C-alpha cells in the first residue's frame, strides 16, 4: 500500500474514531453534569466509590486475558484468532469467581445502600463483561464498526440516565444503564463478527491455557497497578476526608478525564499498526512521532486553558454546588498531559511491542507513586493533595515507560512542536486571564482561547507544522 493510500486509510480510521469519541464526549458532556446535579455531591461520590471498588474486583473476571488476546490478534490477525475460544472460556470461569468476590467485599460495607450497589453493579458487570468484544474490533482494525457500536452504547446509556434519574434515590439506574447498554451492543457486535466470517470453534483445551495465562497475568498485574494509580485517590479521600469531599474529588477527576479522552483517539487508532510494525526500525518511530505531536499540539493548550478558565468552567459544567472544587480541578487538569503520555508510552508502544514485563514495571512505578502520595498528601492538603497524587501517578508511568522504550522511539518522541506549543499556550493563557474579569460566557471564553492559539500557530508555527505533517508521509 502506498504512503498516500495508507495515510488516507488511517485518516479515515481517525475520522471514524474521532466521530465516535466526539459523539461520546458530547453525550458525556450532557449526561455527566446532569448526573452530578441530580445525584448531588454526596451520592455521586458514593457511586464513584462503588465504581472504584468494582474496578478492582473486575480484574478477577478479566486477569489480563483480553489484553493478551488483543495484542496477539493485532500482531498476527487471523492466525491468532484461535486464542479467542480459550480466552472466552477462561473469562467465563473467572467471572464466576469475581462474582463471589464482589459478594464477599460487599459484606464488609457498613452502609446498606452502598452494599446493594456493590452487589448489583459488581456481579452484573463481571458477568456481562465476558461478552465484551471491543478489544477484538480495534485489533482487527474494524474501527468503523467499533465506532458505531460505541455510539449506540453511549446513546442507550444516555437514554437510561435522562429518562430514569430524577433524584438521588434513582442512583440504582446508573449501573443498570451501564450494564444494559453494554450487554445489548456487545451482542450486536458478536452477530456482526459472525456474519463477517470471523468464526472459531468453542473448544476446551486446558493444555493451551498456560501459554495464555503467563503473559495475561503480567497484563493483569499491569491492570491492577493501573487501577491503583487511578482509583486509590477515591478510596483515600473517602477514608480521610468523608463522602462530601469524595464527591468533589470524583467530579473533577472525571471532568479531567473527559478532556483527556480527546487526546486518546490517536493512540487507540495507532496501536494495531504499531503491533504490526513493532520490529520495523523506521515505521515505529514515525508512528511514535505522530502520536507525540498530537499529544503536544492539543494537550498543552488544553491544560493551560483548563487551569486559567477553571473558575468559570467548573461551576458551569458541574453546577454551583461544585464551586469549591475549582482549586482541585486546577491541580488535576495536569492529567490532560500526563494521562495521554502514560497511555502513549506504556499502553500503546510497550503494549503493541509485546513487552509485557516493561509494561508491568512502568505501571508498578505509577501505582507505588500514587498509593504512597495518596496516603500522605490528602491528610496534609485535602482534596488538592489527592489530585496531585493522581497526577504524579500517571507521570510516574509515563517517565518509566519512556525510558523502557527503544532508543529510536525515545528520539522520535521529542517532537519539534513542543517549543512553539508552549509559547502559543502561554500567550493564550495571558489573553484568557485578561478576559476573565469581563465575565464572558463560558463558550465564548473557550472560543477565544481556541482562536488565539490558532492565530499564533498560523503566524509563527505554520511552516514547522507543515514540515511536520510532510514528514509523516
């Protein structure tokens, strides 16, 4: 395939995934504030705590099995499809164990409503999760189908939230909407794969399980570490600061995660191609340069703009009751850069290359960083301390994974766009800071920042940006 056709093909993939992500982000932008406002600070915090606990028990249901299967299918395609039968059987067995683990964990919860939510969401999610096939669609580069299914799932979930959630008493419909939408769309996806000819025989062959479980358990360890540096803050804030503080912390972390999702599109599209080009001394660095350039070009202004406009954006999105979370968001907005960087070097490059041990080590560094800081900083600095621990956990993953990448990949990640992106973002920040006292509408403030950033690039960095794009062809 020629370079121009390849670029056009992957441009279509990016457009497809971008469309799905934009639709998802738009729906999230609608459902997230709606959910936060209807549930209130305390109940939203408790639901976030339930989701955090279930994320840990979910690891028992999927101990790295889909991560291994996705990497194998991405690198070997149909030749590796025989592993899917074993993966499905192992997931069903593990899901039964995970369901029992959820019931045991819920028994230690003192609040009856939280105990009920843990059992409902925990058991239902691990059982329906066995049908998930998102990892297969992305590994087979069926991004258009994946995008349609993702949009359908988001729409079903949003419909459940908008129709059923009216007060904090309706929180039970949140897990029901999540599980119901996932089950429905996963079933449709399996029917599509079957009709497209992707078929396999469901065979029980325990002799093959050892070869699957060894690397899978490394990925499971990585997933456990990932959950630790993502979720330990939720647990620490509830234990140290209470449920009201947990609601504030969970909301600003989720808001930063929504912004981060814009930058995760490139990594999700490039992972299968990186797996195929893992041994290529030319193509892998080039793909790395693309992802790093996108991260810098979009991540730096999003972080600077989010920090400056937080006093306006946070109450506007989350509601006036979250005004006291502005300072916390200004700390956690750094995750918009550290999160995608960790995903790029660990979750995309090391993962695509099949370096499961290096992947595990980098996530271990992030988990140790986040857990230690989460045990100390919230006691000293409150919610802001928990936000700093969250950001530094991601930073630990990114730095460790960067140094564990091959030298040619590290060299390619040093994009020339960084210097101008920093200058343009700083000037944009000055303009936004000067505009804040004028009490512009939130959308007008965001639009102003985008226009200023674009004008600076058009005047100063146009030639550099053009040379960078030409270098990808």
